[in-house]
């Protein structure tokens, strides 16, 4: 079941995410590869490989955004809680969600943004405008991994382009200045997002290894 949240913060983060991804693709292809590797087969190789990473990143992100994180379906009829207190327990560690007015399975938690209970909810991530839960955590991890690889690859190509100056840069000062400007901006973006996703990925791996979500910690 595809889902999408109308949360303004989440939508803003989606726009920023795709702006950053496609800006990185533009800088690498136009200002790095075409300026320093145009006459080499390595240029075609790096352009193809980087765009493959961009494609995989977008696909993982789209699946994380629109995949059902593990939404607990609402009951068809009103549940009678007269025999127990709200927040009490049912058989097999099922609990009551006072907001959804239903029983929820073990380790499910209510998200105040999604307004639903999510199975094994880890956290609500504005960068995917969705909860990270039992059913979409793998897509979220894939997205983090590909963003990290894009960041490392971008920094490597930029460093190489600085070592090997482009042929036209010595002739046209404007080309050199624009290339330098875009390279600096992308380097800052790559460092920022690279460190950010590494920190989140470490947190996610720790949660998986300890079998304990961020909500439960």
C-alpha cells in the first residue's frame, strides 16, 4: 500500500533532498567529468557510474517515501475497552493505543505526525516524509548507503579534478571560477550529508544489532 504524508516539513525536506542529489549530478558531469576527462574513456566510465549511483539513490528514496512502514490497520468496528484501562495490556503483550482507539501488536508505537500506529517504529524521518518502521527500514538503509557512496565518490572526483586542471580553465577565467565555485559548494554538501548519513547509519545498525528501536531506547 503506497502512502504519502502532506506534512509541510516533510515535503520541504523532499524538495531539498532531490535538489541536493541532482545538483551533485550536474556538478560532477558538467563541471568535473566534462572539464577534466572529456577526451578519456574514464570520463564516460565515471559519468555512467555516478549516474548509476544517482539512479539507485532516487529509487531507494522513492521506495522509502511511498512504502508502507508497517501501519497497523484501524478496526472495522469500535473496540470495547471497558474491561481494561487505556494503555493496559492484552494477550501476548498487545497494548491499547488511546489515540487510535484500538489494540496494537507488540513493539508498535503511535506516530504523532502520521497519526497512526506503526509496527516496530524507529522514528519519523522528515527526509523521507515517512516513518521508518518494520516494512521500509531496508529501503531507508539503502538510501543512506547510496548517499554515503555518492558523497565519497563526489569528493574523490573533485579532488582529482583539482589535481588535474581542465584544459579550458587556463584560457577562460570564467570557466575556472565557475568550476571552482561549484566544486567548493558540492564538497561542502558532500561532507555535510556524508557525515550526517554515516551517523544515522551507525545508529540504525546499532538498533538492528541490539534489536531495539530508537523509540524503545
